[in-house]
C-alpha cells in the first residue's frame, strides 16, 4: 500500500486542510447533537447562499445515502427514477435504491448525459397500475464519465421533466467540479434552472464523510428528518460534518479545490492526448480523463500507478484527478503513459 | 447555543484529541478507498487483540447502523430480535430495524437488563409459519439506564440463548464504559462469554462518526460487505474512520476515556445522592446518573444546564458524563442541583 | 384428516353456497380483468350501501393483506400503528407489517379491547426524529378474543384518535359477526362512528379468499391501486372475488351467516358455562368461546375434536364457531366437554 | 361490459369447469386450514408426478407473487435477477420485485427469449461490494411474446447459468401452453433440463387465483413458509386453491386446455397470416399472435373486439387465445381483421 497520489479516484485523496481545521476548531466543549448546533446553522446559511433562500440541506455520510434519500423523498413507493445506465445509483450502489424499494428506469447515454429525447420513452403507461410510474429524472453533474451538462441543457431537462410530471434530481457528487468547469455559481446549474433536489458531494472534493441532500422546493421532503434517521444517516456529532461543509462553501474553498482538480485533468489530457496508443474517449470537462489503451500498456502502467479499467471489453481506463493532485504527479504519470505506450522514453 | 459541558449526552462531547490526531496523521497522500488501506488493516488487528482472533470488524457511521446491520446479519427476514423495552433499537432508532424488515419482541426490564427469565416467554411458536421466529437476543452494555451486566450474567444469557437456538448480540454503544467499570478487558464481556456479535461504539466515547459491527463467529455474516454498502454505510475515505478506531483501541486510550467518564458519573452521584429532593433511581455503574427530581427543580436546573428528562410522568431525569467532563463541571452542577432542590446555597 | 366440523377456526369451514353459486354465475364468457368488470362495479355498490357513499373497496386475497395494505395506505414509513398485543397483525402475520416497514406499538388489553387510556401513552415524542410517530390506532372488531366494541366505544376511540392526530383502522376480519351480535348495520360501527379504514373480512364468514380494504375518507389512499399491485394482491380474474363479496353483502346473506355463527357460540357457552372444570374467560359476544380447562381434559377432547390451545401457560382454549356449525355439532361437543371434565356421562 | 370472448388476455377467460367442480367437491365440512388438508397433499403429489420426486409446490394467489417469492427464495438481498426486458417481472408487476428489494438486470431479447450470450454480460463485477451480484437467470416459458424455448435451449441456459454461479428460474405463467406446444411433459422443460424453480401458472389456463412456486432443488427455499406468510400469500382455505391445481394436473386436463388455446392461436395466425395489412411479428408457438396493423385498422377492430396494442410506436398488437376460445370466435375475428384491413368483405 502506497501513499503515492495516483489517478484511481478522487475518493483516494485525503482531506482538505480547511476541513481538518474546521473540525479542530469545532472541537471545543459540548454542543447540541443531531444538528441543533451553531455549525449546522451556519452550514444551512452557506447552502442558502449557494442554492437560494429556499434551499434546505440535510447532511448525510456518503453519496449513496444522499442519492437514495433524495429519491425516496421525491417519490412514492410505486414511483420510479429515470437515470442513465452509467449513473452511480444504477451501477455502483449495490442496489441500495432497490433495497429502498425504488425501481430505476435506465436510459442509454453514451457520454453519460441524458436528454429529453432519451428519457421520454421511459415515461410510459401513465396511470396503469401494472407499471411503476416515472416520477424523477436523475442526472449526474459532472457525469460519471467526466462530461458536463451546460446550464441551458439542464434547464431544458427541467422544463421537459416538469411538463411530464417529473421532478429533476441532480447527483452532484462532483457538482463543484462541474460549476468550476463551467465557470458559473452552483445555483446556475441547480435552482436557477429548475432543479428540484441535489445530492451535494463533499467527500470527493476533500471532506471526510460529508455530503448533503439539498431540497430546493417547499412541497417535497415531508418527514425528511425521520427518513434520514430511519436510513441510519443521522450524525450525532453533526457539528463536525456541518463544520466541514461550512468550510467548503465559505469563500472560494470549493472553487479553488474543484478548479485545481479540473486543471489537473486538463493537464493530463493535454499531455497524453496526442500520444500514439492513447485515445481519449470522452470530452474532458471536469476531473476525469477516459481513454482507451492497449491492455499491455494498461498493465504496465498499473504496476506503478493506481487507476481503474472502466471497461474490460474495450480497454477503456479512467484517470481521476483530485484536489491534491500535483502538476508533477500529472507530468510523471503522463511520461509513464508515453513510456508504456511506446511513445516516449521512460521518465528519468 | 453554548459550548458549556453539560450532562445531556456523551454525544454532545467533542472529539478525543487522539482521534483528531489520528485523522491528521492519516492525511498524507492517497490511499485505497473503501477499506483496502493500511489504517483499516491496523484497525482490524486492534479488534482481534480486544475481541479475539476470530473477530471481524466492519466500520459504519453510527450506532443505529451498527445495530441494524448486526441484526440483519444474524437473521433471516422472518426472524425476530428480543430486546428490552428501553433498548436503543426499540426506542431511539425511529423504526430503522423495522424499516429493514425485522420485528422486535419487547421484554420489560425495569433496570434495562434482560435475563433468561424475562426473554424466555418471547421464544414461542417455534416453527409456526404465522409467527416471527425469535433468533437474536440483543442486550445493551452498559444499558441505556447506566446499569451493567456482569460477565457471568452475560455468560448465562449466552448459554440460555444458544440453548434456545438464538444468537447473542450486544449493543455496545458504551461497551468501553462497561468494561472500564467492570475492570475487565473487552473480551471478558463479549467473546469470552459467548457473545456472537457486537455493535462497538466509538462515537459516544469521543470518535467522529466511527462505530463498528464486530462479528465474533465464522458462520454468520455472509455477504456482510454487500449489506453494508446497500445500507449506505460504506465509507469511501475509510482510512479516517479506521484510524480513529485504531487510535481508540491502541494502548489505554479507550480505557482512560471510559474510566474518566465513569468516574465523573460516580462523582456526581456521590455529590447529589444524599441531597433531599434527589432520588437516584438506577445503580450508577457507567457514565449515567438517573434521578427523580421535582419538576420545578428540573426546570430551574435546565435553564443553566443542558440535560434530558427521561420520563415526563415520573420526573426522572438523565445526567450523562463524557470523556471530557471535568471535575469542576460536576461540582458546579452538583451545587446547582443542591440549590435548585433547595438543599444548599447556590455555589459561589 | 377428517371433515368433521370442529371448533378450531372459522377458517376451517367451507364456502357459503351463495358464494359458490355467485362464482358459477360469473363464469360466462370473457370479462375485463383486474377489476374493470361488472361484478366489481356491483360489489363497489354493495360496499357503498353498507359503508356510506364515500366508501371505496379494494378486494384482496386475505386478511393479512387487507391489514398491511390498510396501514400502509394510512401511514408514511416513519409512522407507527398502535394495536393491542392480541391483534392479528401483531401475533399472527409473521411480521408482515414490519416486512412492509411499519412499526407496531403494542398496548396490553386483557380482553383484546383498546381504550383511549390504554392507547394514549403510546402517542409520545411527537416531532422527535428519533422516534416513530404514532399515526394509526388499529382495533379489531370482533376482537381476537371474541369480545366486542360497542358503537359508542368506537366513537370515543375515533374522537380520541382524531384529536391526537391519528386515524382509526378496524381489522374487520369478523366485522359481520360483530355487527350481527350488536344488532346494528355495518355502518353503525364504522363510518357512522368515525372509522377511517376497514379490513373487511369475507373468508372467515364463508368466502373463498375474498377480503377488502375499505377506505372511508377521501384524503387517504393515494396510489392505492399501485400499492395493491406491488403487494401482489391484484387478482386478474377479479370478477370471481367481487362476485363473492357482492353475494355476501346482498340481501341478508352476511347477516344470516354471522348471526348463525354467533348463535352457535352462545349455545356452546350456555351448554358448558356451568360445567365444573370449565371457566369461560371472555365475554361471549361473537363466534368465539374462550375457556380454561384442565390440560388433561383438553387433551382428551382434542383426540376427537379439533380446536386450539390459546395459552399453554394458563390452559386457556379457544372454540370458534362458523357459518356452517350445526346445533348438533355444538351439542355433541358440549357433551364431550362435560365428559372430558368429568361433569357428565359421555354422550350416548 | 360484454361477455364476448375476445382476444385481450387469457386472464379474461373464465374458470375451467373442472376447477369449479373441484372447488364444489372440496366444499364438504371442515378441513385444516393453511395447507394441512387432504387436497393440498394430493396437489403436492400431482406436482411430484409432473416435476419430479423432489418438487415442492407452494400455492400462492397470483403470478406476481409466484415470481417475487421465487426470486426472493433464490437470492440474498444483494443478489440480482437477470431477465429479458419483456419479462413480466420487469414490465408488469409495478416494481414488486424491487419493492421486495431485488434489482433486476435487463437484457434485450427481441423475441423475448434469452440466450447465454445475451445474459453473460450481466454477470459482472463478481465479488465487488459496489455492485449487486447476479444470482438468478429468469426466463419465461412460453414468453410474453408467445415464443418458446426448446428443451435443449433451456438445458443450455441451465448449463451456462450453473457454470456462472446462477440459478435458473422459469416464469411459467403459461408453462402448460409451452409444454403442450412442444409436445413434451412438463418435466422435459423444467427439472429434466436443469431448471431450479418454476412459477407455475394456473390462472391464465382457467383456475381461479391459483398459482404455485415450485422449488426443484433441496438446497434452496429455507424458511419459504415464513416468506409466503410475510408476503401475504398464505391462503387460509387453501383446500380450494389446492383442489383446483390438483384438478388441473390430473389426467389430461392441463394438456387439453393448453392444446386448445394454442390451436386457436394457430388457427388465427393461419387465417390472418396472409392478409394484406397484417404482418405477424413473432413465431406463433403458444397462445399468442403478435401482429402489426395500421392504426386505423386496429381502432376499427377494437370497437368490436377487445385486445391490446402492445407497442403504440410500431402499431404492434397482441391477440391472446384462451382455453375457452371457440373456433367460431377465431373465424369471426379473422373475418373482422380482413374487413378492417380492407382485405375482405365484412362478415355478414
């Protein structure tokens, strides 16, 4: 086990200094548990700044919980969620949405991005008691493939969804990366364009087990506090979760961290994009680079650098950057890529 | 909102310096996520030291999750859990066990402590398809009422349970307090006396969202990793959870913290035990004092000091001490109790 | 296996001739499935006659399904149901309510009958996210112990429940027996006294797998058709279920069947009530007789007659009568009771 | 509402005379409830005759219940079921499998028939805690599209499934139609070719709410009786369900009924197959005909004859025949098809 900063996942990065400092600063004396503390109140204020005066944030421990609780809050048990095949809730949550009783309706989206056209066929058999009723459209921003929705694309999805009787949920495990890449505030890709609920991600950006369900409309989320408790997501020492979220959303902490991670992906893409034997497969917009390599090259690289093969069949790999990825990490890795693909001398 | 150290809950205390330091120390570079890291391996080693070579520990975020996952792992959907009426899983988890599909069978235990005699009537209708089948006996150590099971009492419960075809689970949200109070190692009240699974509590003793399901026999827990993920309890940056548990169980950290908290409760009990208008209702063994006061005295006290009324009907209150409760806190509070009950001058 | 008509359960009786005839009559040609048929429309009309113009009936296959679907329809996942310990949903449904995610809050009611005083302590911690929120009061009419609620007792329970923010559900597996015994129409113990939902029982009165959830207020039951389908309770050939319910509720079929069953219980109680060695333990109001016998007498009786021991500890037995119990069955059984208890010559 | 025998669904047909007669014959006196009766014992014997000495049959009320209980019995909560997109459990059960906590993994199969090649990509990420683990392959025989698996095709699927660590389930809502069409006994397409569990369908063939889960191997189904009760599928008057299944599987009742229904589909296909404006889209093997018509023709036909449009987008319709479809029904309908498509004179 090495502490080398690799390209396996932003989840493998450590904790932002600002988050650790916020926890240490919150560590004086006693404070009300379960959210009735000053840090949680400040955190709520931060979410209102970034997501509008009507935003209600509910800290939870991880992204799976944020997603499952968000869709539970937006649906009845017989209502279903439309998402892309690549969606985290479909691929990587071990059936937690279904464990909670919700059926997912899957659309194929080669670049991870849904459109009204892709989603529309899944709104079917409305009122037919034999069929689940589509109620939520869930998109991921930035997507699991490192691609982005433009604000007007989200607006169009929201318009379509609302017209079809659906609510729009954003899995924002990397929403800060998305906003940073687009150069817009968080509200420009959420509340301002019709999003109804967000799974706000802090962990991949450097927090320690701190995410939040953010509800953006008044008429959803009845009893959410009970749901969160039942889902085993109520932190007793919540001040330490809230303090981190507060720190991330204060000043430009989130923006700097996300911008840096994105820049490292861009640097990597630039460094390997022209290399023979490397074919970049998705637009590099946030903090991921997807590329196809020869298996032999991949295996050689993996001996030294941690990263994941995304698709064994095609040889596609995923390289993630993080808030703490250094330019030298990227340069060393790019050199290793060149070397493994036979396109350059090994880095000395 | 005040940072005064009150007597509301050990959950309102902050984080042990050792835990914060462990997190900071773990914060170098990247590490494999989801538990494949060095800190988690060390944490497993600690649990084996304290709970025997066969112990398998699975970190989760909070005590409700530890309880629910433990009982899910020990049961089939049609099997039930016997617990005391006062059990956290019955009273304070918002129906999370039932949300997971498990029925609780409730025994009345005035001091929070079950016995084979109290539990036996709930093992009934064995093999009758119309009735859930009792499969787990769950006890809490130390109990929600601050009382304790002696090692031989647990052994007797385990013998009875196993003889009746049940497994024995310990909700150990405060198991370190119990071991410290009894002056025995953790294994003496768990693996050595026949316990099959433990919800190991770290949070109430000063960790930041770090608990663990500890399975103590080989033939339970198939697929537990999947269950944990489905239950939304898999930490991506698990090293920071594991590092805390490792720190707590290294050297005498757990023992000092628990011993101190217990001592503060004893100090409080000693200070107010003889006060007119204060009737201590439960044996003070761990870090809780239960007492009955006049409502007027309670209300006067609560204006200055946070604590909970346990039973509105009887006027019973609960005073919890924590790892960070100072002797001066106790003395000041005891003086306030004397004053509020008209038994002494206000402390100057 | 014998076809002797015993006293084990009204579930062991056969099918009413009227029900068989109704099924045969419905068996001409094709009819829309899943309830869009003429028989189901007529059945709905019958329920409106008996339960008021606002009644909506949803056929299901058995009483457990009626209960579970009724309480699901009346609650959110974090809301709980108050019922008597003896309630079928607590004792005899193998945890089906909990499997559906609902916690039951249990009140002890020695005669199976709840009162506001018994239920009130279970409405606690309102608004506390750590506790399930009581939302439904469920009573059984006639009770599992053969006792009855008077109309004004139900009215008082409804008033109390509504005042406390609860809805009132009646498990009416034997509601026709109750109405017959009280000499009132079905509406006098349901819609007219504030009941919000009924599990209407047909099977125990002689139908073949035909029960119904009857919702009595407009503001509950959103999406009930989907819930029923998800709960695997939607009959494709529903006309045959509806035709039976229609037959039962047409003319005085239900009243005659129930009155007869009740009368047989009264006859039995009269015949054995004064027998030495037989102590009747519950008021005999509907179609059940509960009595305590010596174990030896019980065992002797069971060699010839099927019936259940209700409580092994006390020696209490349950004798149920049914729509098809004949006076001679009662007389023969009463003679056997006298003989087994040593109080009379064996019947010649 | 008409009693005309149309082509909407075999669920719209009535009840086989043999089934009604069996229920009437079972209606003498009392019998043990919940399956401890002589009819259920005989029914078990029938299933052993048809599905092998190791077969265990569990009556349930409908096909959705049979499917959900079968897959629950074959899986752990984190295990998934591979099925065709057209599978009833995916399309027509309102998410009941997901309500029970099981994720379905969907393969596209244009004719409703899975192959190892179609299923294999869904067995992925074995041992990865972030992904559900494929455990069951579920096929439908005859399929929802009226097509069939040959015995050797099922054998190949079973071989592949077992080799991949999966169990093979057959949704046999119309399995009698399939066996009749193939001219083989029921065991030739189930136990003899490696099938592990069957949802045996009686309702579509003329029973009144009588299906069965049939487990074909000893090492699955622990606690199935409890599961069935929890799933609200335990019939108290089970003799009337079992008597029907017994009647269907006695002598050649099932074979005659299924053969007839199949023959009527073949007759219809022959009559309209060559008609201009009618394109039959699936092989007509069992009791369904799928065809594409002009929407105007479909609408004209539907004014007189009940049937379903299967796919609004393509204009594909489904015509089902049943045990009671008469040759004259087919001929009249075929004439109407010719007329509606402008290919012949209206029937006089």
